[in-house]
């Protein structure tokens, strides 16, 4: 990436037919729709970045409440795991309509008022709660649960969001004081008590804010989780959105709850504003469009390893990005089903799953990024296994998903396999004991710790990978993981925060290159197949160099990464060197 003063771009898109989906795979852009026929795409950065900025859009007459767009990729070759399955990406966006009324929903706000919430934390949380109360829709119902040493509800059940009950709620919030312990299990129990009076056609959301671990009542995390999950599975349409405030929280408890209920966890670090994070999030989920969505495909197509594994509810202004693998090929009907305003709703789109197509080459790496995030989170939440680590290493090396966690696992794997030092992927990191130790400590903290800043950053890093929708997602995950190591530096002076945790890498047309010294090394170089290939040394800018470049467009892209490149081809290994 080339540093610049400031790069700003604004793209206005106007269509004759209604806009269904607008998507950018290459850059982290902001997309805002203005009515049915216009969207504005904005991008700002202090770096030029890699490659062109690409925007895809679909415009068509809507057939239902959601617009669907399918992309596929299949190159006909086996991947690093030996699979020849294709890759797909499905975009789903709510159709904007001035006539559509917000779907009525039930919301339970659960707020930790234990002694540790005193000061600015509780003040910000109260402001956030007032914002949510003010922005309830007219047909919504709500309840508030306050918990510390015990848990209490404001009302005797769900109440309509009218002026009377909003006024009582604001008065209740104003009177909240920080005192006592943290009775998390009782609070979770109170949060779903109103389900006995709920209308099963209405979405039921719990907004759970806490800054601590359980200290009152049931304190065993496994039992709390077992009891909570049992209740939530019985009420399979309940969504529990957790906000972990600070770093003295049990990240595994919160993340397992949200994973079970098809929701998400948001973490609010000490230097972040609770009110801003909660209000921004609540605005996003305030208008559910499609609840309890499911995805199905007809014909001979089989979808697998699809992420997210359980589809979340779809909200107004949101876009669902589903990425996975598919077996078979041909025409098929893609069906996204769920409930809209309490009624069953299906959107069916005729689609073609290609036998071979390389047009959308960005999909495989996005799939690998999400898969790696899922595997790392399995390690964090369920425990480490050799199979999980092996797949993380294979995918990270092949697709260039380089974070401190994946870098450490790659170095560890190649050492265990006794890969010749000269052929190892990350030679600088392999030779630097301090760098390995720091990355290893960050990885172990992510995998094992339940609380602390390093644990929070690990959860954030994995979440960024699991939800990756564009190329820069791995960069954000790398930042979170780096901050995890920084947190350990503050607690343990054996580590030096100036020590880098990864090596510079590039992903170009299906290949990953790592910078070892002055040479860009193809990560395939460490494989047994590559070690058995003949080596051809070629001077940069020589006649032979340009002969190789003209072999195909992929080779031209690969050798363009630098003047010193080690490149693995089908029949030989090419080493380009600068004279």
C-alpha cells in the first residue's frame, strides 16, 4: 500500500429499474441507498491500496421483500484441501418501500447496575437506554431488566411503547444506581420470562449489557451457559444481542450465547463510548424485515461450508452476504424464506451455478477468510485440535490471510514438519525468537483466556474474519490481534511491543507471496511438490523474463509483485532476481 495524504471518492449510482444489491468486494466503502433507484458509494483512505475499486450492482423489478443476487466461481482445479467444489456468494438486501410499515417487535433491555458500573460507564449506558426507548416503534412492546445482586423487572410483562410506558421507563432509568454484585443467570432468566405472553409472529430481541463476570447466584460459566442455551433453544426465535463493556467480561460466555441465538456480541473497550456503540447498533436492528431466514437450493446443487452458518435476521438498510461452497452445476432455484411482518414469506430467484467460471475471483479468498475465522473461533470456544489448526494453516498460507494468529500457526506447523529452513514461508519470523514468542503468547491468550483485553481483542479479530465481506476485512482482524499482543506487552514486560507479529504479504490472482528479506516467496514453495520441481533462475527484465510473462496473464500478475520473486508453476519453480 502506498501512503498518500488523503484519498476520497464519491460514486453516485442511478438506475431505471429498482436497485436490488450494491456491493464492493475490493475496498471498505460506505453504501447508502436513497430511495429505490439511487445509491451513493463513499470511500476515504490515506493509502492507495492494492488493485482497482470495483462495485457490482443489480437492478430489477422486485419479486418480494428481499432482492437476491448470486455470484459463482469455479476454476476446475482442486484447492489446497483437495476439493473441486465451486464457490458462491449470495447477496440479499431488503427492498425499500415508502408504504412498508416497520414490523412490530418485542424488546427486552437488560442492564448491569453492579458496583463496577459506577461513574461514566453507567452514565453512558443510561443515555444509550434512553435512546433505545425513544426510538421504539409505535407497535413495539418492551420491558427493562435491571440486575446487580438480584434482578428486577420494570413492568409485570411486555408493555406497549406508548407515551405512558416510555415515561415510566425513562424515570426508572434515571433512578438506577451502581451497587452490588453481578447476577447474570437471574438476569438472563428474567429476560425471557415475557416469552410466555409473546406473539410468536413477532421478533423477540434481548439487548444485554454487562461489564463483568458472574459473582452472585450461579457463578459456574458452563452451568450458566447450559441453562441459558436450554431456554433459548426452547424459544428458538429469541435473539440475544450482548454488549461486553470493558475487559473484565467473560467473552466466551457472551459469544456462545449470541452464537446460539443467531445474534452478535459487541465489545465496548474502556476508551470507547457505550452510548454511541449501543445507539448505532440499535438503529441498525430497529426495523426487522425478514426474520428467521433459511436458504435452500433446488436441483442437483448442494451447498456446504456456508457462512454465516446460521443466517441472522435481515434489517432495513442492511445487506446479508452469504458465502459458501457448492457441489454440482447447472440452473437452480435459490429460495430465501422467513417471516415478514408475522407472515411466512419466500423469495425465489432463478440462478446458474457455473461448471467453470473465473469471473468473480474475489470469492474464494473471502470464503477462506470466513472459514479461518470460524475455525479459530472453534479453537477459542470449543478447544484446540490438530485438525482445526492444520486447516487454518493450509487456508491461511494458500489465500494470504495473514494475522498474528495464523502467522504463528504457520511457523509452528512448518517447524513440526521439518520443512527445510530455506523453504519456509515466513523465514524472518522463523529466525526471530522474540517475534515468535510474542505471536505465540497472543495466540494462546486468544485460544484459552476467558477475560481480559487480549481475550476481547481475540474475539473481535475472529469476528472480523467470520463476517468478512470485502478484502480489507483481514486487515481489521490483524489490527485486533495486534492489539491483543499489545495488551500482553503491558502486562508482561518480557514482550516488546515494537516487535512485529507478521511478515508483509500479498495475495495476487490466487497466489500468496510473503516478503522474506528482499525476495517475494510463493507460499507453495514449502510444499513437497514444489521441493521436487526443477528451478529456473531468470534475470529481471531479461528476454527470458518477458517470455515467461507472456505465457499467460496470471504469470504476468505474479511476477509483477517485485524484482526478486520465487514463483511455483505447474512444471517448475522460477526464481526472478534483480541483477
